[in-house]
C-alpha cells in the first residue's frame, strides 16, 4: 500500500461486512472499521478511502432466521466450511446457506443497522478520509444470485412475496396477467414461482415462447429487478445519511464471462442503474475468459463500458490479474518481469482507452480457494517489484497528460449487444450456448483483427454518433421492438455502412417469434429450419482456405436460419446440406451480412472489415487499443510490427517479446516503450 502511495496512487479500498460490526445483541461495534481505516492512514496519510461494505446479514442472523434464506429449486443449501481460517465470502459461489435477496426482514433490519453504522462512523476522526462506499451483496459481494453458477434459486417465501408484488406492479389486474400468461386461472396473489422443469426447458428450441412461457420470463426479469432494487436502496441510504457528499457504487454490469448463466445470476437490469441518481460508478473484475489473461491475449473489461460512459457514469475494473513474478534468483526472473510490465500496461491502457479506469486488487495472504494465486502467498505483493512499480508510476504520469484531452474513441467498428434476449432464451448452458459463444468468443476474434471497436447496449444505439462507424455487428440482438427495427432500417443502415447480423436478430418482439422480422430487418431472404445434432459451417476459400467452424456439440442450435436469396454473395455453407450459412447482400444504402452461427475466427472478421473499409492498424497478431490520439500495441511474439496510422503514414517497430507500447497516433512517436 505504501509503495503505491509513494508513486501518487492514494485511493485505497478496504472491506467491511456486517459480520464485522453487527453483533448478535443488536449493537454496532466499529473496532474493526477503525483499525482498517487507521491502518490505511498510517501507511498513507494523504489517502482517500473507499469502504466496500457487504450488506449481507451476519452468519448468526441467517442461522437465527432460516425462513428468510434462499431456497434452491434443485438442491439443498450447503453449510459453510467452519474449520481453519476462512473468508466470510469463501463459499459464496457454491449453493450456500444464505439469506434471500428478496427478504424484507433482512432489508429492513440491515437498513436500520446501516444508518446506525454511518451515524457512528461519521464521528470517527479516521472517517474524515472517507471518499466513498461500495455497496456489496450476493455472491462475493458482486450481486450475483446465490447458487447461480450450477443451481436454480430462489423458491423461498420472501421471493414468492416479491414476485407477487412485482406482478401486481406490472399487470395491475388478474385479467391482464391471465392474458399475458395465456392462463385463465392464474391470479396476482396466487401466481407461483416457476418450477425447476419450467426453468430448464423451453418450447421453441433455443427460445422461450413469449406468451406460453411468460411466467418464466417474468420471474427472471423480476429477479434481476430485485437485485437493482437492493443496490439502489442501500446506496440511497448512504447518500442521504452521510453528512457530506459521498461517492457510491457497486459491482454490477457484468456482461462478458458470466458462465452461460446470465438469466439466473447475471446483471441484466443495467440500464436501471445507469439512470439512478444514487449510483456514481459501477465496477467488476476484468474478463477472465476466453483468452484474456496470457501474453498476447486481449485484456478487456467485463461490462459494456461504452454504454456506461454514454450515461455519465464511471466504470472501474477490479484488476485482479496476478503478475507472473518469480524470486530474483529464479532463472526466469527477467522474462517474467517483462511479462508483468507488459501485462499491467495492457490492462491499464485498455480501460483508459475506453475513457474509464481501474483499481489494482491483490488477493494477498488472506487466501483464495485455489489456483495460481496460492503460489508465493504472502511472500510479496503482486506489484511490489521495484522496476514494475516504477513503470506503473511512469504509466500514471503519461495517462495524466492524456486526461487533459477531451475523450474521443478511435473505433470505426461497433458491437451491439443486448441483455433482454437472455429472458427470452433458455437459461441452461445448452440453451444459452449460442449467446454465450457470440458474446464471449466472437469479440476475441475481432480484437485480433487490428481493427478498433466499441461495444454498447442495444438500447443505447440511438444515443451514439453513428458517423464514425463503418461496420456494426449485431451480436445477440434476438429481441427487438418495432421502433428499434425501424430506427435501424431508417437511420443505421445508411451511408454505405456494413451491418453484420448474427444468428436470429429481431426474431422476437416480446410477443411473437417471427422469422419475417429477421428478413425485413436484414433485407436478406432466409429459410428457417429445425436442426438436430452438431452444426458445422465450411467457408469459401476466398475467405479462409480449408476452414470449418463447428458449434460446440452441447449447444442447442434450433431453430436455424439460412440464406435463400439469389442476390446474396455466398461465402459459406452448412456442411452436409449445402444450405447457405454466411453471405452478404448489397442494399440501396448499406451492405447486409448474415451469419447463421457466431464464427469467431479473426480471419473471418478481417475479411468482413476489409470489405467495410474499416481502418486496420496492423496485419500482425498484435492487440491494438486506441483513443485520443494514442495507440496501445500489445504483443507476445514481438519482432517487426508495422502500424498504419489514420493519416496514412506507416511506421515500423521492432518490439521485444512480451511487451506493450504506447505510441502517438499522428506521428508514430513512442510514448512508452
């Protein structure tokens, strides 16, 4: 901590939970809080402190009020491990015995205790350094629902009560509910939570029937609204209870790398938080998979941070990638130091290139539940090595120069994602496989093209300046209303822009599933088929020689849509049947592309973006980020790397293996080498 303070990084975060302060006799005791704050100030007197405050009730409370706990539809709760030194949140990701996030008793009592806590905290001398509070809850404090990775929450009475209230607010009358659910007997007060089989099965292949399965769709939407209700509720208390302005935020907005379980425990009500006056920032770890950690991989944030920027909120990555540092006497010390420097530069500069920020998060000797983080625990901090720390200082200084400029993205490719589609597709990994692959693996291929891209939420498409984008990829936009389809046709599909459509764009309008919506939107005639078994697409050699894309065999791929348009240019076929699975069609004012499945090869995307005349910074395998007149180049292999600047100038660099450089976008001058 002191080493970071010495180089001017003086925003420090500590963790506090109700387990630390809320005692079983009802009292609030601040001993642990005071020690934490005092420890920070002793190491860095000029620091400003953020508390990550876990609002989950203490473990004793959960044992005392078992009727307020989460009930899983498919399993019994697992007791916490109670031997050895354990983190309070150690077993969160399993199927733990935890309170229902819908519990009014927890929410009311926790709210009262939080107000008492804040009232006592303000009188501490150490609290003068407090700058903000991050409200944490759910799995690891990251607001995922308990058990979501493998199990199905929440069948508890508190959740039933919340769901009934949510339905009342949405439908108002039994008549409206019955019509929406196509159920003549259901009532607002007696509408049951969906069963396990209803959650795990679908009527329309990948998709849920928007009427006949509306009860399941409504349940998941209610569950996501519940999480956002909780976050806003506690942030509001903090802002209204603290005697001076205070920054509030939460872990929320995870879109990438949510394990194919987005409907059960992802963060699908993002736009509600982005419009709340009680939220200043959102945060989350960087993407863990696929291809996001090793040298040569594209580090990236876990959220649609361009959308967060548009709404005037701050996004902060929790950068928790452990450096590969080894002891000084290790023969690989120099190589691993170089990797560590390249890793930190790459990761920091990604968020910076998106106009946002991050914090360094070292899990340290407190422990973690396995993996490489256990190596050398407690021997040193992840960024303690003096050369690495000096480079972080240098990086900070350069970034401070850049912040004096007005932020401007350098992207001319845009990825459009959606959260609503997860309600209308199945929640199991089998059903969510196409979406999961499209949202996570496809962007990796795009990162490797040498083209710079932005990524936004579908609902923000109207908010952006389209003029800078030559190609727009609609990744998982399977649900669109009539206004969205009209805007895309009348405004987006203009100026010779290339629009690339994946799988089933606009197939659902929340009331119907209709392939004509896809055809009208894309301008390409399609044929819908019911498919069975593993699906493969073979590409024309003009795109990639001897290349076949095969969808994971565990992934459901029905229905499928194939091109049946005589005016389309054909680039790929379904293996065995010859159905056209990859094609483009020139329309009056745009070019429309259709992919039956989300192909992830960078060669495919290089082909598409070349046709769209998107700016390609490099044809090497380097990863490129760019904004505000600077370019970040990250490479594993090193060697001769040629960069094409936007002004037409070509500059050549001889880069070392495992390195990340920052260069000027106008001159090619190396700013950090």
